[in-house]
């Protein structure tokens, strides 16, 4: 599918792109070659072709959800300069 100058300017307008008049011919050739490649790929018969592996088909090995560390909250809170209800109190940094 070959594009003409008016197609390129219309596409540029729809995409809100400013294209200089002297660059329209270059864009016309490049867009036409891209569309020709798409037409060529669409012409390939893929009826009996199996899809390749896809990352969403993979299954991740997950570790079991077990507690591996002890709760040292009281030990950490003992070093806190300010605390309330088991939470660290920090100075306000955003006004």
C-alpha cells in the first residue's frame, strides 16, 4: 500500500506532528515501506504453525510462606529515640 503526500500530512495531523514540507517525501517512502512489510507478513500462511513459548506460560517456583526470623520488635524499639504504640516516631519532613 503506497501512501501519497496527502496521506502523510493527514497522518501527521492526526498524530499532532509537525512535519516540514521538504521531509514529507522521506516520510512517505518510509511509511509506505513499513506498510509493504506488514502486507508481506500478512500474506504468510500461518494456519499450521504452532506458537512459540510465551513468558506467561511459565510457572514460577515459589517458596513456602513460612516465618524464618523471630520478632525482634521490642529489641529494635528499645533503641528508638521516640515511639508510640509500637511505631517509630520520626520528625516531620514535609510541610
